[in-house]
């Protein structure tokens, strides 16, 4: 998710002139002999599962566990992969863009009412449901926006992280980023299991899950506690060239909003990491 100490759909229109990868959808309904009706716990809408292909990442799908969808109706996420990136510590164009966008945030947002922004409120409500106190661990975009509204500097990591952090702040949507080279097999979203361990970015030791969390995993283990912390193993760095982004929805945030956040993420990343 946006990294402040701490998508999956892209429309055919490419804003930057450099195309990100998008592919036709596959759903679980095609694998089941008897058709499954919309509304069933087994039904997955076309937005739920998306294939990503590249030479280093042959086929990545996002699969949402039916039990998770039943527990959290309206939970949605989108993937977009952007390849051929050049990630730097800093970049002049990005350095010039950051203060412009920060000034925009300071002009239209107020610190005292930030938590009541509709998308941020949806994340806060979801946090409580999965055992996270949002007054102590705030949604990523809210935490970043609070910093700049308090007059503090925006944390800078590298051009890739900085670009999708800005996209998260602009759209108010949590964004996860996984190095495609270190992401193996399908991405699966499910409920966590009590006793599972997770080593997140910036953590000195693995955390032990309680079993109420929502997690994402690949074939090698957990890649995120959804929607607020990414794993150390699949983190993006200055050596990253191919990245899988996930725009993370929660109940109350519509699919079109996640689509727009994916577009914004792709636009910012391609602008500053090419």
C-alpha cells in the first residue's frame, strides 16, 4: 500500500503514450460446469480476476476467496502491471511536481475534516472490522495527507514509491505495489489464519496474525495484509523494473473509483519512472 514509513483494471485509453499491460478477464464461473448466478458466494464478477502477462511474470491472477466475499460484500480490488521501469532515488521532474500537488491538497483539504472524506471513512470502517484501530494505524493515503496538511515534508523513498504515493493521496485509494520478478504464481485474497507470520516492509520481526485480518498471498507466502501493509519480500526498490500494482477497495468504494485510481497510478508511474 502507499508507503509512508508505509491497479485491477486499466481502460484502453493510455494517457502517457506508453502502454501498460491489460488483458481479458477470466472468472471462476468459466471453470464450473453448472453456471453460478450473480449473488452466489461462488460468483466472481469479471473485475475480480485478471490475468497479467510478461516474460518475467508469465501469468498473474487476482482470485478473491468466496468466503471472504461473503464476509465483506462489496470488497473489490484491481491489478495493473507496468513494465520497463527505471527507478531512481530522486528525479528532477518529480521533485518539481511534488510541491505543486502538495499545494493543491493544502488548498482543498482541511486536517480537522480529513477523516470524514468518503473514501477515507470507508477504509476506517473496514479497519475496525479486521482488527485494526484506524486512530493508531491510519489508512495510507490519510496518513500521507495528514503529514502535508500539518506542514510536514512528504516522505520520499524512491521515484516509484513516491509516484504511487502521490497517486494514493490524489485518489484517496490504498495502493499496493509488488515487484513482479519476486511475485510467483497467482495472487489470492483471503482471510488470514491465526498463527500465520508476516514480515512487512520496515518490520524488524514477523508479526503473528490473529485470524481476523484480510491477506493477499502468492505461491511463496503472504505479500500483503490488506489493505495497509506490503511484504518485505515483494517490495519495490531502485532495482525494480516490472511492478504489479493493486488498487485496494473496501465496501463503500465502487469499482469505477478503483479503475480511476489504477489509471492515475499508471500515469504517475510512467511519467516519472521512464
